[in-house]
């Protein structure tokens, strides 16, 4: 409560494949309420991770690792309605590179205003055994790094022992 200072949503509607979860029903929303969790179970993962990072007790004996920090919340997932894309059962959550890149570009655009120190992305796709500098995320991650914003990305959420996902790679 009181930690979120900026919100955005980038969530694509693709006919027959996905629909936006942005509260305004559009593929993009910026402002208060834009990053509200959707109704699917996995929509709360980002909120959980943000609590680990910046939670402040709330009457509990524990807090996040940076309890004085503020949060810029950005929703980047879409509701996938294609059973094949969901591995057999729809709906499921999925992400588009274009939405993740748009979110990172928004962070870049407001980074000075909010003195953003880091971006956390608990997401990934594919398997890579080494660097993946040809992935579409690299230019914006490089731009964030150039202005001193660290980009922290999940690596290994899929459980592979000999590879990592993009954009962590």
C-alpha cells in the first residue's frame, strides 16, 4: 500500500490468439490502476515479487529487502485464448516481445522522474546455452544500462539445468 508511484499496461489483443488484460480494455494504458492484476491466477506473480522487493511489513514482523523503495508497476502479459498456444487448455497467460519492449521503453522514459534504479522481470522464453544478443530486448536493456538502470531478469524459472531463457541470456 502506498508504494506504487507509476503504472502502465501493455497487453496485446491478437484476433484468435489473445486479448488484452489492461483495465481500460485497450492494448495500452498509463496511469493509476493501469497495472491492476487481471483475474487469472498467474496475474499476481508480479505483485508477489514486488512485495519481496519493497514490501513494508503491514503489521507483520517482516518487510521486503528494500522496504523504503517505491514501485513502478507494469503489466505486460495478455490472456491467451488459443488452446494450442496454451499447451491444450485456454485461457492462459502469455507475453509478446513487443509488450515487454514497450514497458521497458516506458521505464526508460520516466526513469529520471522517479530515479529508477532497477527493473525486475520475472519472465522468460526459449532456451539458450549462451548470450542471445540478437534477441529484440537487447537494445532497450542496453539503453537502460547506459543510464544506470539495472535490468534483473529471471533465469531458470523453467528448471532447465544447461540453458537460460531470454531475455536473461
